[in-house]
C-alpha cells in the first residue's frame, strides 16, 4: 500500500526543518505535495501522514483507540508522568480517567478560578517596563497559576519549594534528548548518574506533591482544582488514592504549562504588531476578547499535530492508510487552509464576529476526539484573563518584522521569545 507523497530529503534534514522552522516546513510540504503528505522525522520511528482537510480530520479524531492509540507515543514520559497518567493510558482506562478529571473544568467551577488567575496576571504584568521576553515571563506566570489554582498551594514558602523542584525536575523532562536517552538506559548507576539524579529529583518532587495532597485532604473545602479532584469517586464509590492524584497533578502540569505559556507569548507577539487589535481590546467587549483568543490559537497554534499510531490499516477520507505508520491531524495546516480561511495567514480577530462561523473541524488548536485537550476551557480562561490585563499596557515590538516560529521541544514558540517593549 503506497503512502501519500512527501519530501524525499533524509529524515535528519526533515527533523532539523521540523524543529528549527516548523511553520515554513509545514507550509513548504503542503505547497509541494498537497494534502495528505508523508513526512519522516526522528520524532517518531514510523513515517507520519499529515491530514488537514476537515473530512480527514474528523476521521482521524474518530479512530478507534484500540487500533490507533495515542498514549504509546508518550511512553518515555512514564518515569515522570506515572502509571495512572491520562497521557499514557488508552482505551477504557483512558476514558475512565478523563471522566474523573473533567470535574474541575466545567461551568461554575471553572469560572470560579478566573479571579485568582486575573490577580496573578495583574501581579506579573504590573511590574513590566522596557524590554520584556514574554515567553519567559509567561512560563513563570503559567507555572504560578498551576501551583496556586491547580495544586492549591497557598503560602509563598510552599509555592517556592514546589517551583524550585519543578524547575530542576522539569529541566530534565524538558530536555527531550536527555529524557529519551535516559529512558533507553534506565539504569541507576548511582545518585550521580543522569538517571540516578533524575530518579532522585522525581522522588523529591513526589514527596512534595504528596505533602500538598495531604494538606488539601486535611483542610477540605478549598477552591483549587485539586480540591475538586479530591471529590472524585470511581464506579465503586472509592475516592482517588494519593498516587493517583499525584499522576493527575503531573498530567495537568505537563499538559498545561508550556502550551499555555507559548500561546500567551504568541498573543503578545501578535498584539504588539497589531495596535488596532490591541486598542479594541481596551474597549473590554467580552466577544472581542474571546475572538482574539481564538484567533491567536488559530494563527499561531502552540502544538502542530495530534498524532495516532496505526496498528491496523484504516480508511481516512476515503483513502486507505497501512498499519505501522503515524497519522496526524495537522492542527497548523488545518487552521491555515486558504480554502477554509479567507486571508488565512492574517491575524484578524474580527473574522470570529462575522457570519458564517468557520467549520468546527477547521479550528482545532486543542486536538479532538477522545483525546481532545482536557484543559481547553481552563487554557482559554487563562488567556482571556491575561489579555484583559494586557489590554492596558502600552506595547510595541522590539523589531517590526513578525517573529518566526521555532520548536521548543513539544511546543512551537516565537523564536525571539515574543520580545516586546512596554511603556
Ligand atoms: C493554549 C494552551 C493549550 C493548548 C494549545 C493545548 C493543546 C492540547 C493538545 C493539542 C492536546 C492533544 C490533543 C489530541 O491528541 O487530540 C492536549 C492534551 C492535553 N492537554 Fe492541553 N493544551 C493547552 C493547555 C492545557 C491546560 C491549561 C491543561 C490543564 C490544566 C491541559 C491539559 C491537557 C491534558 C491532560 C491533555 C491530555 C488529554 C488526553 O490524553 O486525554 N492543556 N492539549
């Protein structure tokens, strides 16, 4: 069975282009080979077929997890993510975990988190003067939000200890080549070896997380995501174990930290170059604010693909795809298709206030199907609150030309970190 066409360049070259210039690479392969296109990178062992047409995207998102699992791709994260992690599970255990985790991200409960996020955003942005690398500041802010709003850390000392442990532990997880290399070896050659050091850092971090869980159990009735997670009950009415809660907190940390920081840095990068949009944000129209959030996520998605590994051949948009390859809904290409998005490359939030609304399957920054981002409502709320505060800043770009996209491990970030001048 033939795979769709794609670049013949060696995987090493495609990997470099994929990492260094992801937007140009995706645009290039789409222009040359159309949709679908097959790419080969070191990112996965198998070739990857990228789809972007809504019909194909629908089929990818509807694939049966028994023949197209997604959890396996994250196997190397197991030592940090933990055995109960939603990121690693597939099939029924994955669905069960999703049902459990969704509690805090609905309706009133979700909205209750907004004032704390807004206050943390005011504290962060209030101190900005002169040149600011917004990506660095947003990494700091989104971590602060996770520690306070998700983990429910209250005192500065608790926040500082957790922050420090995450910086050291995630330092290793963030370094994907190191993580992969360590996962391959996984031999504890003493506390000074990389794996030994990593294990110790994870143990120390776990100790802190379990203390956090114990504190929240001892003081019920709090208003953090963790407090809501403590109320979960499985089919038999049992509450979650401490280890299970630990894995849920880590999944929310891994899913929600870098992705949100990257999207917010892109928001600053775009706003600084579109003073008209920035000025209109100041009018405090909630519909326009939401349109800006959606447009940032469309035109500069922080994740570019939602991949699944095929264990059996399947049909996608009428096309037969063999087993043993990765298929992916390409979020970046789907949201940049000229046939679906007039002036696709333009940053134009107004499009969201015009009729007709775009096709639901062409706006997919959070992926889709049973693995759609579990924190999407939280991520959008976070962006709204930060942008509401950002509306009052005076922003201009350090250089007029748009920042290019580069990959920082899993997420795509502005290559100069979304640098702006404030004031
Ligand atoms: C703008 C920010 C964010 C973006 C663009 C984003 C995007 C995504 C994407 C594309 C996926 C994979 C979907 C798929 O494979 O179909 C995902 C999964 C996930 N995200 Fe997010 N995310 C963001 C923020 C967050 C936040 C704030 C949280 C938690 C508080 C979170 C938690 C998760 C979790 C737990 C998963 C795994 C879901 C599963 O496997 O069932 N994400 N996210």
